[in-house]
C-alpha cells in the first residue's frame, strides 16, 4: 500500500494535514493517508502534527489551549517550505481543518489516524465521530499514548487499531525467540519506524511473525529510493512516505493518476 504521510515540515509535496494535501493525495490515487489529530480547547478534533503552533503556523502556543474558532484564524502552512527560501503559502493561507471535514474531503480513501492528544477525551470524541459518520471500517487508529489507545479500543472494539510502542516492542523481541505464537494481539496493524534504539525494526523476522499472527505491517517514514526498494523486496504491507509519487513510480502499474501540481512551479 502507498500511504501518504501527513508531514508538516516540508519533506512532502504539500503541507501535511491540510485540505490541499488531502485533496492532492486523493487525486494521485494513494491507497491510504496518514494524518495526526489533536483536540481543540472546545472539543473539536483538528489536524496538526506538532503540539506547538509556532512550528508551522503564524501563531504560538500549545494547540490544545485554543478553540476551533481561534485556530481557524491561523495559517496552517505559514512556515512550510521545501527549500527554506520560498514560503509559497504565505500568500495562499491554508486553514487548520477538523477531522469531520477531513472525512468528507477524502471520500472513500482509507485513513490512518494518529491520536497525538494525551487526553482520554480525544479517544471518546473520535469514537463518537466515527460512529456518527459510519466510518469505523475506513480507518486505522493509532497513538503513542497507551492509555488513549486503550480507551479508544474499549469504546470502538470493531475499529482496527495499530500496536502501541510496548506492544510492538514485545512482538519484536518475541520474534527473535520465535515465540510470537504465544502472543494474542489486541491490534490488527503495526505502523513501525525504520529504526528504534538503533535497531532495524522491520526485518524479515518481523514480517514472518506478523504474517503468522495475521497482522498488517507498514513502515514509516521512507523516502529514499534505496530504502523504498528494500521494503518493497521485504514484502511489507504498506509504506508511509512523504513522496508517494516516487513510490508509485517504483511499483508496477502504479503511476500517480495525476501529476502533482506543486504550488512552487506556478509561483
């Protein structure tokens, strides 16, 4: 699977977690889109990667301290640049958008939702929204926060989730001993980094264990051609990348549906 990474820092084709990013990834025909979710002060799930607004917007402070109306006044891509010289979206502001809006924008394209918030209320809001929209089967929900993900699993047991960090660590060491069959995962997918503590997390042993447990494995964030080819050859189920256009060009019959029209080309 070609999974577009909701990257905010300029490594991708478009500012991640924005409407422009989502629309262009859908048009390119990616298999899924990875996005990041925080909770606004008034309880709306909003798209953003970093907790601090000054990293990518023209605002400052912690994103969860602001209401949706206040966040709407910011330019979500104010500091976005691919070369650190031109800032094309300062003259074409992009708003911070909600997850509810996102679900409408992407249509039937699957989403990997990374809950960045540490609030249990974020898990509750997400569960309620997916139930209301009927999108439970269109998403995979992950989080680095163990308590938040467990709360979501409790509320939405029918929705696929990724492994927590400690669950992934347990499987990694279990497969080294070929003891993975002793595990009974409560998750269906694993979104794994290329390396953790200096170790190559995604290996042929990891893939063998994951297949034995019927787990879907994707690796992040892979951009270089050599690394992309290595994981293709390894047989991972999905690759999370800032450059889905490059990955598609390396897969048989998977050219992008449309050529990405970068704003910089027109400016």
